[in-house]
């Protein structure tokens, strides 16, 4: 990695779980805030596609795991995974796809500046699904978008996840009944017409964390607009897939992403 990159304030080498991948923890600016994230690069020199990895959860739930981003980097991507503001030493506070969406947008811009990075794909897991779709809205040039167990409708999340309502009211500033506009602006279903990248939806039908209805609503919305969308639904799985299946899907979705590029 070139540490002279103007968008990177600090970079420290991080122990890599994969001998073919280098990992760095970096600090970058997002709307004036120092935000941290993890960058993984294949050691093999040459040009690679970029891969914006948008994590799920909030705060210490769903933290970026080096093994996970190394998994994608080993498929031939330069992977950047922002921690989002307020996490692991970063400034500011997460607000669940509100202002913190800027951390994804500036991360997309950062990937563009890394030498050798070609097209940039966007991937979101769980809450990161919202962030990925919003990034696709903001950057029509995204090569592809993958949402895995991803949230697409914040109204539905509030309705389904009674255990999250206190947190959602705190970070969003109220309920959907009182402040529907705050939930609408965090729901990418209202802006799907701005997405031009092909979209892949991966979802476990038995998912209790993010119901498969999020996937169904996203698919219906994209198809209604004649957008390019593909869905992989797994009847036997929940929010988390068995390790062997997970590894296979990582390979399959990586191949799918690369197949979206016409070079």
C-alpha cells in the first residue's frame, strides 16, 4: 500500500491471517471526522478490482474481522472495510445509516485513489445492506452491489426487531410513527431508480435477525424498475451460514462480481 495516499491520514500494518494478503488499519477523513477502517490487498502485484465491505451491526456488535476481509482479498480484490464513525478510536457517533453513510461514500472514493484498483464493487452484510444500496445510489459507477442478509427497509426493521427499538429510537431520534421521514431517508427502497449497477441478493429464508422479506422487497422494487437483479435464497439457513457453505458462497459471489465487468 502507498502510504502517501492523500486520503489516508495514518496506516499501520495489521497481522494477516492469510499469507497471500497484506492488511493495514488506516485512518481517513469523513466529513472532517477521523474514521478508522481495515484495508486488505493481495500480495500478488497487478491490477485488481476494489471491494467496499460494509459491515453489519452497530458499535461492538458486528465488528470488522480481519479473517473475513482477507477471505475476499484472497479472491483477488483490494478490500476496504470502514469501521464507521465512533468505533475503535474513530471520531463521531454512528447513527445507523444516517450521517454515517458518508463513511461508506468517502471509503468508496478512497478505494478509487489506490494505485492498481480498477472497478469498485460494493458489498453489505446485515445493516451494511442499507449502506451498500445507498452507496450504489450515490455512485452509479459502482460495478456491482451485493447485499447478504441485508436490511433494505428500516420501517420493517423497527417493526420486526423489538429488541432493537430502544437503540433505534436513540440513534435515529424517535419512532417511525413520530418521525417517518427519518426512517424513510434511511430506507434505500425509495431511491432504487438511481441504482444502475447489477444487484445480487443473498438471504437465508429462516433469518430471524433480518427477515427474508427485506430481500423480497428489494427484489420486487428493482424488478419493477427493470433493474438487473439476481437472488440467491437459501431455505435451510438463518442469518449465519455454516462455514463450508459460507466459503463456497464467497467464491461464487466473487465470480459473479467479476462477471459483471465487461472488459
